[in-house]
C-alpha cells in the first residue's frame, strides 16, 4: 500500500498544492515554518479523519478562508482508492471513499494504516496517562472496528454518568436507578476494552522489546506494564463501591478511562530513571514496533511519517532507523528535514530510492528524485 498523490486546498498554510509521490521514500525539505509538517498532517488526515496536531478541524483552515479540502489516492492491493476530506467552518466534516460518503468516520479508520514519529511523542513519557491510553487505542482501533465502537460508546456513557453525578450534586439528591443504567453501559463496554487492551499489550510487548534492543544496541530490560482497576475487581462492583467518592468529586473515579501504561527500563520507571538516549530509543522502538505489529495484523505495510527526526535523534540513530526500516521492508516513508544535503546523504548511505520536495511558504519550490542504480 502507498499514497500516490495528494491535493490540498486552503489547508493550513497551503492555498493550493499538488504532490505526486514515490512509492518508497519522500522527503520535504526547507526552513522551519514553511509548511513541511503540514503535508504530513494532511496525509495523517487521510488515514485518521483528523489532524495529528490540532483537535479542532476549523483551525486547520487557511486564514481568512471558510473551508479546506484534502484529497489523495492510495494504491492498495492493485486498486486505487480516492479519499476526499472536506471541512467547512460551522458544518459537519465530509469524508468520502471513491465518491461514496461515510455514514460514520469510524468506518474509515484502519483502512490505510499509518504511524507518525514526531518530536511531540515525548508527551507519551512526560504527560498524563490519557496520552498513553490514546497510544494503545490508536493502534487497536486500526485493526479492530468493534473495539473502536465500544470505545466510542464507553466515552458517551461516561459523559452521561458524569453529567448525572453533577446534577445530583447540584440538586442535592440521588437516584440509584438512574445511575445504574449508566453503570451497566460502562461495564458492558469497559470489560471489552479492558480485555482487548490486556491482550494487545501481551502480543505487542515482545515486538517492542526486540526493536528496542535493535535500536539501542544495548541489553537493557524494558517492559510495558498495563495497569487497570478492572484487573482486581468486577467493574459493576467497583462502580457501586465508588458512588460516595464519585458524588463528592462529581465525576467517575473508576473505569478503563483511568487505565495506565507504565514505561519501565531495568525494572524502574523510564520517566525517572531513563537517560535521554534511553528515552529516545524507547519512543522510537514503540513506534517501529507499532509498524511491525500493524503489518502482521493487517497484512499490509503501514505508511511511516517521520517529522523533524533530527530534532529527536542524532545522525547515527537516524541512519540506524532508516536502515532498519529499509531492511525490514516496511512501506512508504515521508520525512521532513531542514537540511536537504544531510537527508540525501543518509538516504544514499542506506541505498534508499527517494523523491525530494523543497517547500517554501506553503508551496513546492523544487522537486528532484533518485532511483536505485
């Protein structure tokens, strides 16, 4: 699977742009702030129906315009799929595959698997547990549509239960039967989510450990520790036991929305005990393992987006990563960098066929490519 082309209209700093891509490696080079990362985000839109960086669709519209369009063609199993994304301020987002509009955006997720490696990945280590849950959910949702449905319904039920708790607190009353309705909803969806997350970590962790050893070149022991309240108690029982605290805090204090994924190295938390180099290797190993895992499950090579990798890794690590991706026969790669000579030299070193796009002020200034000799 690979992305053949991309068309942008009024997307971020692009008024209008067209790209024809190489099926191996594509590089976007230019100074900071010219729009290189915005191209990666547009590609991400075509896979996930949303931005990697900005949760608000309207904020991705070019200044002083009222809409944006992102379109692209994927080559998959010998056939071409045309994907259309249209966003108009104040209206519902439109997403189409081969001119047929989706009834639910969730039906599109997983059709074109993709992995993004970005400097912002550090939030997986330094931010709260929500970011690590998103990491798990983002992978599982690409191959298990039922999981995504349960996750959507769980979050809706959680919002309703929390609203009811706030109402009880405000009106100084309590209705056990009304609360039980949402307890049942949370339990039904939450148990499924818990079981799928636990099974995923069990399958994913050995792949991650293998890639950490390859990328780091060292023998540290690394672990992914999945922590959930549901591992020790039935969900319904936990919800019933937490009623008093939930009423006092006005939100649900137990459930899979409180799950944690602990990153460990040498038996200790990575955040506290991992060196900067170990943390970088850990994050890269997580993302490369994500590619390998999706490749095994989906039987297709995911697309890899590498955003400003030299901000994240030294040159030796970047070369190691590119060599690894090439040698393991992963899929199409998109890279952004500020120095064209540097990335070209690296790609020649690892014998990577590639196409280069020089980006300036939201437009393509120059295009050149290098094929295998």
